[in-house]
C-alpha cells in the first residue's frame, strides 16, 4: 500500500504540474491574441443582433437565405431612413452643442474665478470655496484653468493608452477603421453559415462531451440575445427620458444630449459619467440655475434603468451582480482597453456560464441553481437552416 501511494502521489503531482503548465501556455496564447478574440466577440454579438429578425422569419416559414437578405436589407433601410430623416436635425443640434459646451466651460471658469476673488461669494458658496482650497493646498492648482488643463492632459494620456491597447500596431482613426472592417467581415462570414462554424467548434471536443458543448453554446447564444434585446430597449428608454427631462428644463440641444445619453448607456457605470459631462457644459451656458436638476435627470434615469427596469427585463436570464460588473469593467479596461469596457458585460456573462456549466456542473459534479432556460426553439437556428 505504501509503495502504491509512493508511486501515485508523484504521478498526481506530475499530472497537476502538466495541467498547470498547459493552462499557463493557453493563458499566454490567449493574452497574445486578446485583440483578435475581442473583435471576434464583437462580430458574434453583431451576428446575434442580425439573426434576431432572421430567426423570426425562419420560424414563420421563410427559408434562411431570403430571410437573411430581407433582414440585412431591412436593417440597411432603417439606417438609410434615419440618415435621411433624423441626421440633418442631429447634425445641427450637435454643431450647436459644441458651441454651447465651449460657452458653458467659459461660464464655469468665469464663475469660479469670481467666487475665488470675492469674499462675499465665498460665503454664499462655501462648498465651492472649500473645493478651491482643497485644489490649492492638496494638488497645488491655483486656478480652474490649470485643473482643466491637467484633466485634459490626463484624459488624453489615458485615451491614448486605451486606444493603443485595442490595436497596438496602429493608432487613432486608422485603428478604429481597421477594427470596424475586421468586425464587419467577420460578421458577414459568421452570418453566412453559423451552423457550419458552430459544428466545427464542437468537433474539437470529445464525442461524449459534444452535446454538453452544444448546450453551453446555445445558452451563451440565448444569454447574448436576451442582453442585446434588453440593452437596445434600455438605450431607447434612457435616450427618450433624458431628452424629455432636459427639454423641460429648456435645454435647446435636448435631443442631441438624449442621443448621447442613450448611446453611452450601453456602457454601465461609466456611461452616465460620459453623458453628464456635455450635459453640464451646455447647462452652464443655457440654464446654470438648473445644474442640480441636470445631474438628477442623468443619474436618476441611470438609477431607474439599472435598478428597476433592467431587473424586470433580464430577470434570471442575466443576473449579474453590479459589483461584479464594475470589477469586470476595471479589469477589462486594464487588460483590453476601451473595447474591453464596452464588451465587459457579455464577457462576464459568458465567463459565468462557463463557470456554472463546465466547472461547477461538469468538474465538481454540482447542480448549479440556474434554470435550464434553453429550449429547442431557442437554439441558434432551427435545424436544417
């Protein structure tokens, strides 16, 4: 018995060392191709979005090829219609938005300087006076101009680092255009024959495990679709609510700011901050007395979206703790840059599914407390398409 143990223990140690070495090599390989993997994920999400109308048409008797053509033409037609009807007004509003934002910043600088120089205004606005003392004594900034310059410099440095981490070979506009081209072409390839690529990936696994792999893929697909459907609806709700709220305050560019708020709401936690900055800049120029109301509208809408509407939309299908989302966004920003922040939620959702299905269910043998929500009609596409 002792001899068997003496042989078994070193064998187990060797096996775990090999497993750890292989896992380390795989993690290193994933790190080296992380940009490509992110672009592939973005392409898959885009394919899931396009396949929503395709699924609807296929289930109502339309063959896959004409359903794909109809869906692509429909989406293209919607974009053209929006371009013709809404774009001229939006361009005009965004042009005025830039001017008013600059005026708002100038007004903020003027009021800040006035409070700094007038003792009576310091007594009337003690919070601003305390903030000025904090800047001067702690950060060594004697004026708001220095603060704005420092924030601009820091933001530019961070933006450059994030942009460089998306595609390190090229930067700026070229990086963005190249990323978009890659995502578009990958999406077209995946959209043409999704079942072919799914079956090819499944065949990489042992025969006895392929049904489980297909189920995991179907669950990931279902989760991404639920997230996309809910996210689109949430973006519309946030955009409309912000537009109406700012319009009631008399902000002239309420529509443009509503569009920005809706788009930024795609990114949890950091989206409201990005939407608040231009809203405050315009508010200082047009309605400085309503600054607190602007903050309340932006963050009140975000709170209602995240705490009331989103739980009703997603229920148990995408039950991600807010703390986990925030931590995931921070790690995604550090390791993957701006694109990682945008895709943090689907990345976390996919990782949670893999942990639940592969580690908890298959490796540990435990049955996670998650509903098996994937049904036959909710698979990637009906059989034979």
